[in-house]
C-alpha cells in the first residue's frame, strides 16, 4: 500500500506541472493520493469538495517559505562579476530544474498567482540593463530571431527541452537603446511581451536615484514608461529595479507612484540588489518596496550567490517555498497562522496541517 501511495503521489505531481510562457494553460489537478479531508482550514472548515486531494505529509507544502528572485546582467563570452557565459547560464537553468525549482513571472509572484506544481518551488529570473547579450538578433531565412546564445534564446530553447520549467523573465531596461540594436528595438520589445516575458523600469537613463529629489525621480521613472509605451502602447510597466540599489529615504514614496507630464506610473514592487531570498507574498513581513534579489553569479558573491542559496535550501528544506499545486489555496504549517499577511489574498482558502 505504501508503494502504491508513493506512486500515485508522483503521478499527481507529473500531471500538475505547469510552465509560464504564453503557451501555458493552467492544468487542473488530477485525482490525488492523500486524504485531504482530514485537514482543515484555519477556521476549522474542511476543504471544499472541488479541491482535489493531496497528501500534505508527503508533499510538505510550505507557502510561507522563501523564494529566490535571481538578478542577472549580461550574457557574454567571458565570465566576470556581472557577466554569465552562455554555458554557465544553461548550467544555472539545469541546476534549478534538477533541484525542483520552476520559473514563474514576477507579476504572478507579486499577485500570489502561483501555479507551481505540488512539491516544487517557484523561482523568478530578472535581468538588469537591457544589454546585447540578453537579446541579440540573428537572421534566419531573412527574418529576425533571438540569437540562441543570448539569454532570451537560451531560455526559449531550454523550455522547449523542459516544457514544465517555464521561459519567463523580467527585463529591466533603460533608454534610448535597450538591447543595443537600434533597428530592432521595436521587434525585441514586442517579441518579449508576445512570448510571455515582462519589461520593467530601470529608470530612463540608468540614473542613480539616490542623487535625485522627488521631481527628478518622477522624471526618470515617468520617461522610462513613456519611451517603452511608444513601442508598446498601453503596456503596464509596473515593477522597478533600482540602478545601484539605493534611493534617499525621504523620496521612497516616489518609487511606487508618480507622474511626469502626462505619464502616470505605478509600481507593484521595487527590487533591490540584495543578497537573500524574498519572503513569500503571503508572509506578513513581505515588503514590496524592498524586494531583495540574489546575484546569479559565482564570482565575488561573498557567500550569497545563487549556488550558496541552493546549498542553504538543501540543508534547510523547511525554509524554501514548497507549492501545494493549487493557486487558490495557501497551505501552511500548523502554528504559522499569525504569519499570514493580513488583508491580502482574501479570495484564497488558508489551510494548515
């Protein structure tokens, strides 16, 4: 019976895998293996009948666990502090895949729309600066395509080989020359949006906001949105990655909301350089204006790089976010009820076990 139980649990995990590209469709969970009816939500209610069974003791979901938001810069031929080679970037993706991490978009993370399969951990990838190594054009049959040795091409190819991993990422760009090929700016920005990637605000001129007052910050952030929307009318640029990672405390209010001339901007979150994983969006300590990131590098990371944190989670699996596979529920360990972010995600059922 134990072997049958384990087998059915594995079947459930495989059937519930999802990815985050435009081709993704939320897969409905198949019949599970465990007696979910023995668990109750924090109000003492049994899960609704339509919620499929899952053996929490086997999957061990922990949706108050930590999530890595990875910070990359360029992809290039020579490895350096801020450059990852194509082969090393592929290695990163394969390592994440093998360690049961699955890509989700930053906006889905912020919205708590986490469809990661049961037993797996969401991870977010970001790129700063819009460098050529992130998205270079290679002509094929007279048509532009992503160079297979740049970040976009590598992500797409990896997802084709591992469709359950996902291919989304957020690219933080500045103007006037995102991705460094003037004749392809329009093509690249539209390609990213059409293929499930996100575009974020990295100021208009890569300016250090710590040197600007409120008016200067509004100009930098507003102009970035204005320039991006020239190529993508109506597109919502709604997250910000701080160049150089700082801003004067008295002006932080301008980071989330502001206006420059006729352009209004709103940011759901402000991303730092950081050195540690982010709190779960369901955690009471989640802070959208100080969202930390992990440097996806193996050089000069001072013990706080991607592989350092993978080792940490290997030693402390209870610290990482483990999904229950259902985006409509938040599953936590008993005794953690007071750690839930109050006033948020009221449409989700909270279940403790």
